[in-house]
C-alpha cells in the first residue's frame, strides 16, 4: 500500500493559492502533497534578441530550490552555479508553457515564469508546470485588465504529472520515497484535450517493456484530467 | 501619517510560523508587514576548516531573494552570481546570530541558516536576523531531543529592526516606500538585555547630526523590546 | 521525398571506425549521414565520491561540439560555459550507457565517455549514444586484455535513434533540415532485446496525438534493430 | 600602553603623497602607520546605465589588496573572485565619497576610485576613504584645469577612522594587533563639519553597552578632526 | 636514433585534407606524424569593437584539445575554464596568421580560426599555425567566389615548426617523447620568403648557449621550407 | 633621438628598493624608468600536488596590474578574470625564476612571487623578472637566517630586458611609446654567465630578417650585463 493509503492511480491531495507574491504579475503556490512550489510570473515589455521585430511574444521559465527544501540541504545555486538538472528542468517547463498560447497573440512581451520549490517531496518539475500554467493564465488576465493586451488569447490548458513503475506496478504521482525506488520513471505533460506535449521516460533499474510505458501513459491521462479541474479556479 | 496609520515608533504587524520546512532542523516563516522571510536551519556534523579540532561549533548564514519578491523582478543570483548587497547582508546575519550562544557549547556542529525572502517590503535583513534567531533556537532544541547536544546551552535573545529619518522625523521599521525616501537609514541588532550587537547607519541625503542617531537608537530599543516577545512562542 | 531519396523508415548511411584516438582506452568515430561524432573512452581507477567503497564502477559522459560543426559557428563552451542543452544531452548519454552493464562488475573504475561532434546534421545525441556504447565495449575489452578486469562482463547492446513527425508523416532519423521543420521530435534509446531505456518526445508545433508517438516508436525499433548490426564489428 | 607609546586617543603618524600614479586623474598614497593605500581616480565620460540622461555624475570605488600586504599572503582575487569582505568595503567607500559633492554638478562623468592596499596593518577601509576623498579632490581640480568641468563644485571634506574597545578601554585608530583582540570594532565616516556619514559598530566578544559606542564616537570625532588637516595639503 | 628512424633535421610525415568541415568557410585537417589538428575558419561580417569603422578586417584564433587527445585525459576546458597554456597558444596563432595578409584588404570581416587537436603528439601549436594558414587561404578564396571580397588579396605564406635540443643535439619537429626530455624547446613561425614572424625559445634543463639557438633556427628554416610545399595544394 | 636623450643601446635609469612589503619573506620595488613593479615573495611549507614527496621545491609567479597603472584604466582582473596576457606573462616569470636555483636544494617549499605593476611604461614583464629574481634571493637569505634552509644554495643570477626595432633601428629597453610603434618586439631572459633562458620575438609590422634578431640579442646581452650590477646590492 502507498503512503497515505493511496491507490496506484490516485493523485496526492493538491491545491493552489493565488496571489501569494503581490509584486508578480501572476503568482500561484501549488501544493501536491508535501511538494510545494511557488510560481511567479513577470511580464516584460521586450522579447529575447532572436525574436526581435517578429511581432510575437515569448514564455520562458527559471527553476530553483530553496536549500532546505530537500531531505539533505542542497547547495545554493547562487554559489555553486546552475546544475545540469536545473537546466534540464527549466527548459522543460519553458517548452511546455509555450504550448499554452499562440505566441503571436502576446505582442512583444516576455512572460518570465519563476518556479521555486519551497518543499520537495517528488514531482517538483510537474508541479512547476501545472502551477506555472495557472500563473501564466492569471498574468494574461491581468495584462488584459491593465491594457497591456487587447484581449485574452485562447488558452490551451496544460498540466503535468509523473508516473513510474514501483515494485513492478505502474503508479501515478510518485512521492520522493517512491521515486527513489522506482524501476521506471516518467513525466507526462498533457493538454486539456488529451493530447501530448512532452513525454519522457527513463529506465532506472534496467530496460523496460513498452507496455509499461503505455500503462503509465494511461495513468497520467487520468491524473492530468483531474488536475485540469484547477482551471475552474481563478486568481 | 505613515501607511496603515502607523505612528513613528510603531512596528508593523508581525508574526512567526514554525516548522514550515519539515526537512530543516529548524524553520520559521517570519512576517513583518508585507516582508516575508523563510528561515531554515540545517545542522551539520562538521565545522569550517579554520575551526578544525578547536572543539567548538559555528553558525553561518546565507541570504537570497526569490526573483518575484521585489517590485521589479530581480535577476536570479544563481545566474548573475552573488551581489555585493547579498554578501554584505549574509555576513551581517551570520555575525549577529553567532552572538546568541557560546560557540564552545555547540560541539563540532555548524548551524547553517538559510534566509530566503519570499516577499520584500523593506527591512529584509532585520527580519532575517529576528526570524533566523528563532529558527536557531528551534534547531538547538531539536538537537537536544535527538541527542546531538547534551543540553540546551544558555541563549541570548537576538533581534533586529530598522530605523530611519523620513521627512526630518525619526521613524521605526521602515517599509519599502519609506526606505526609498529616507534621509538616513539604520539597522540595529540588539540583545534581549538591551545591549548592542551591531549598529549601522548610513546617510542617504547628506551627512546627519549625531542626535538623529540617538533618536533612532531609542526607537530601535523600543522596537526590539517588542520583538523579544516572540521568544515566548515556540516551534 | 526526403533528401537522398530516403523513405520514411530509412536510416541515413552509417558507419563506425575504431581506434581513431590512440591515447583513449576505446574510441569510435561514428557517422550517421553528415553527422560525425568522435567518442573516446578513458578508464580511471577511481569512482566519484558518492560511490566510494561501494565496490562498483561508474560510467559517465561529456558532450561537446566543435565550433565549426554547425551551420552557423557555435560559441566555444570553454568560453561561454556549458549550455543547458549540453547538460541535458550529456546526462542522457551517461544514463543510457550505464544500462549496458551491471556496474558492480566493473570494479572501482570510472569509464568517462567523451562525445565530440565534428560535424552536425541532426541526431547528434543519438549518434553519441550509439557510438559511445561501442567505444565502451572496446574499452572493456581492452581492460580485460590489460588485466584491469578479470573477465568481460555481460553487455547489453544499447543504441539510439531519433524519429519525428514532418509534414504530418512519421519519419526516422531526421537530418537537420527535417528536424528544424518537424512538428514532433523524439529520441529513443533502446536495448538489443527491444526494450526501452529512455524515450523523450516533444511537441514542436502543438500538442500531438498519442498514436503518432506509437508510430514513431515503431520506426525507432526498426532503426535501432539495424544499428545493432554494428555490434558485430569490433575495434 | 599601546604600541609606539600611543595614548588611547592618538592617531598613528599619517601622511599623504600626491601624484604617485601619473596616468590617473588623481592619485594619493596615504599612510596611516604601517597601513599604506594607493588611491587612484579615473574620470570617465559616461555614467552607469541607471543614471543615463539624468544630467548627473557618479562616484564609485573598487578595493583590492596586494597578496603580500597581509601577515599571511592573501589569495589574489583575480583568481579566487571578489570576497564578501571586498564587496562590503568597496560599497562603503563609494557611498562615503558620493557625499563629498552634489553629483548634479559633475556633468555626465563617473569618477572611479581604485583603492589598493600595499601594506595592511588595520584600518584599511578608513584609510581608503580618507585618501580616496583627497584623490577625488585632486581629480576634480584637474577636470577644471582641462576644461572637463566649468568650475570646481563645493566640496564637503570626508574622512574616516576606526575606533574600538580593547581590554575594556575605548581606543582610536586600531592597528592589526589591537583589531584582532578588540571586544568592539567600529568605523566612523564623518564630514568636515562634524556630521556623520556612516557609522558601523560590531560586537566581537559579546554585546556591548551603548555608552561604549558614545565613547568611541567621541574619539572618532577628534581623530577625523585631525585628518581634515590633510585637506590643507594639495596634489 | 629518433623514433621512425628520423634524422635530426627530418620532419615527420605530414599531410593536409581540405573541406572536412563542410559548414566552415574553410577547413583543413593537418597531420604532422601523430599530431592531428582540425582547423576551421568562419567568416563573420563584423569586426571587434576596437576596429569599428576603421575599414579593415581581422583574423583571430581559438585553440582547443579534445579530452582524449593526450596521453592522460585532459579536463574539458568547457568545465575547467581556459588554461593559461591555451590562452598563450591561441594568441600566438592569431598573431601569426594576421601576418598572412594586409588586413585593410579584407573589408570589415573577421576570420575566426578554430584549431582543435584531435590527437596530440608534440608540436600542436605549430601544426595549428601551418594548417590554420591553409584554411584561411581556402576561406579567402571562397569569399571571392561568393562575392564577399572583390579579389583575392596577396598572401604571404606562413608556417611554423618546433625545434629543440635533445641529448645535446639540435633536432627538428619534436614528438611528445622528445619534447618531454628536451633541454631546450623552441617554436619558429616563418614566412615563405624566409623571414621570421615569431620565435620563442625556452630553457628546460638550464640556460643554453646562443649558438644552439642559431642551430635550431637553421633547422627550422629548412623545415618550414618543406612545409611551404603544402601551399601548392588546394581546398 | 629617444626620449630622455637615450642612445639606442642605453637602459632607462633603474633602481631597486628592498623590504617595502614587511609581511613578505622578500620584497623589492624595482623601477625601470617610469615602470614600477612591486615584487613580493612568500615562502610556503608545501609544494604543488604534482611535486608531492619528490623532495624538491618550487618557484611560481603571479602578475597583476593596478587599474590606474596604465594610460587608460584597465579593468580589475578580480572582476574580469585573468586575461590571456596575464596568463602568458606569469608563466614566463615563473619559468625564468625557476632557472635561478637547483629546486632540489629548496626542500619542500614553494616560493610564490607576486609581481604587481604600480605604474606601467613598457617592459613590465622584464622588470618583473629582474626584480622578482632579487626578491627570491632576499627570501632565500631570510630562509637561511630563520633556519628554514640549512644553507644558501648556489644562485644563478637572472635578469630580463626588452629590445625592439623602431623606425628600422634596433633599440634596447623600450618605453611604452616606443613599444607601441615598434616593428619588432623582443624579450630576452638571460643568466649572469651570458647564456639564454628564454627569448621571444614577435613581428609587429611584418616578418623581419634574422639579422635584426641578432642585433637585438646583442643589445640585450649588454643591457642585462648592466642589470646584473643589481646583484651586488642587498636587501
């Protein structure tokens, strides 16, 4: 049995809180069990050099962890430099969130999404995507209110969830203890209409059979389905 | 009149919440008005090289700000490197907290205090010291519980508060708007018995008369007196 | 029609050349069309700190590109620092190659695999894995010859190939031009027995239907099947 | 008795030498006992970005120590990077020197003050401020000579001195040996008219009584009074 | 006797291969015995800031070594940063190649020469210069073809070779084993008309007599004379 | 005619001052005309890792320039990082000084020579070598006095001087103005018995005839001959 009596296909309790960072243009504190991520969005009136004068906007993400977020304290990346893991995660978050909206409808604005993990118990990159998408939605609404955008562009809901194989069984939304002992590890970023945005699956113990991947994908579709309920809430 | 109808010698509403980072050995979320700082303490079983084999412990601090904590987003120091301001602040926090306890009673342990600003509205370094001291107290209590220390050493309560001169008048506990227009800026770190641990005062508009310093020091003594009430709470 | 009259399920011409770096313990120059990667393996008589005294070995990878390997010259990472993309790729290569062999049979040795791209025309990370695996095989054989290992441990053949969706059609082993216009991008790392080691698939144009993923996976299984023919060659 | 038979309120012998760096716009070699600091000023025809088009100038400082300046050789910061201590000191020097003159009278010029310690025997930051102010004065005079400024703006003399508590007694202008054993440490930056620009005082052995601070401030006022005699000399 | 039965004044077998990096504007793989260097040239339509609007071009070089190029693996400079040796070598290559052509005939173009050592067996800096000069020649020819230059400017052939004193005897073109045991080490960069561009000679075992330098210079003149035969080949 | 009415073969006025950095084990302020370099030597009781347990010592150098030493202020390398030029120079100084003494007679000590340029007017690397050698001599004498060495080992005097070709004429000891307009530039490091330690000569305007090199070498031999007179002085 999983911790908290969860069944294999159950998410941990989850919630979002809007506006926790009043200086940000949009902010969401997302909790997936004991994983807590603060997602803040800043809207800038310029785009990166490679998009100059193309009449479109951009969405990008940065990811960090407070040193005490993890079981054993992590070195502050302001001292040690960005790790490979951080690079990998923030690139994934950025790519995923750019699928939310037609960038040509954003004007020459950059939405910079900061995802900072206050407490980590597995699944921080997925929580960052799910929470970050809601913070982007909030920031876009505020842009309209403040006249920085003429109208809210159509949004594609985006959410992400982990799945894995633990003790031979496919399970959804792994906590840290499960993640540490999983034979296969996967992350699924999906859109509200059930399509895929990014999938990644990694053998931990040894190569795995493609059917296990299919089973994990089915769990993830069910899990993101529930997370899209958060899109009914608003900041 | 000050924002929130505060009188010149009034603190902003303040509170602390313990245990917000369960992986830390001690953690406190301190709120001074809209300034919110998360202070987490990690106890390590070793000391820095310069203290090797001297039979004493060490307390040190690191300070950071989430990018969206400030009015305009700050660059992540994991990308830009530690600023001079950050160096200055974390050295001040470390020096101040080392006054709390006789380091020779800590065994060969390092208490590493992470102060991360979630929202900034003036006075973040002072809030970090006041909150960090409570988090150290909590961590020491836990060390005793877990047998890492034979007994709780005597603790000297430490707290810090800012003062300044705004429009010619000495005021206590400046928020960001006041801080930006202050003619003189000061920070006072004091002990529970009314003595001084560190004082710093800086002319912003032009040199100032020593009497203004005395007036600020009196406000600060009154302010820290109230903050020491937090030492009755416990994590 | 694809460049070089390739069908959708065809690999580009590929070949390997062994021993091109005589100072390395194993080296392979792999060519997949105009993508040329030099893979060199160095065997060290120690393991990273986290594996100290666990009686096992380690395999790790580093990845680089010569500045003139790409269409427009890339900045030398010795000057600009490792990019996020490089971090991401070398972590993938390392994870994949560690699946080749039971690390507890390697003794306390580290196999350090350097993958340097001499010319890039799409698929450099996959070529690095396929070529790197052969270079590891060569290095292990040399370790046995030189008495650094008592016997060759059982090896799981590993190879990788890209797939994608271009103009609505799933295709195998994309070159740079195809990769630049693909709607979906995927990389598959597979073992000689048809199982999966790592799969990654990313929407470029917009979310995609899961069936497209299945079609790409089938192409990839066929492609890696051909690449495993390289395991009959020897250095 | 203090070294060199000094009384508690006596400065060490001090002197300045002008023009030691002929390429600089102003330069002063200041000696306070065995503390020797070379202060060079460079005038640039631009201001930092945040002052662009505000019609004012800027004064900023950098601080360094030759490796052999100290008892045990210090690592060269060109190799190790700027320490927190260096950041803290150069920020203090810059803030202090900006009080010398109404920046709006400098035109769009930056005065960059380099303070390099040739020999260190305590009080290097104070010597840097006292000497740096004289070098700025010299550079401004040269700007007028060369037509880069229409007229010399009014200058507020600035000087700095340390004070401390050693063996229970307040003393002025500590040398390294005294500084190492002081119970309280303080630096005072003052203006020629007896007002304060920056004061900093730090407990070393334990919290201290406010009266000790007052005693140190009185010593410092007397000490800077003597240092202002240097303003009669000229480069 | 030298390895490979070489006489004291003999070069190792040498050859060049053009066009190995199709994305570069000019590329040459040069082999001097077991030293193999890939030289790629990129032509950029701009010049460094210090040459802005002077109506001339620039030639600059970067140098690197693949980690497995050397007897014991070298740390990747993308991780460790550029070494002093690399700085020294790439500055030498750049200075030498700038002598090939009147820079005012290049238009406002920068030729960036990347020299990457695939295998190192002594003499890599000299091989980089000799090969780099041929790659520059190839790139200039291509600039004319593509209309980026009106006509090929007159070129001064440039080549470089090492010499040394081994066991008391002056020898030409040292391999790694000879270089490691040489008493004197020298590099000569010469022009096709027998003049000198750069000479460097270093005592390894102890100071040396000037006649030994003369003997090495004569060997080098003979050696570069043979290398200039490569200028008859073409890319 | 040269500045200061110097003939082509004349050195600028030169002098040394010993003991200017009392904390160093040896220190020399050398002046060659308006080039002033402070050379400080620190003796450490350990050797670099590659010499561990070989029973010999080491001599190494670091080189720096104060920002105001040059005509236009140089960026502080503590901020910008070590330049290629600095790397090149400090490697040259270290190699040259290691020729002074049989390293196996130094015990397991490292002599670390810091050469910091206070004012630069051409020839700073040569002045660093000449002054550094005298500072090493002073430090070795002090090691004997303090019992860190049993006896003074035999010393080979080392000195360095620049030469060049200006307006077609070979000249000795170039100042900055000459250096900037020289057609050929050279540095000669020589030993007291007239042998060579390191020679470097670089074409600035175009390739040069070997006879010019010979003429420069003769000037340099005469120049270093005079500099060796400094070895009669003592610290």
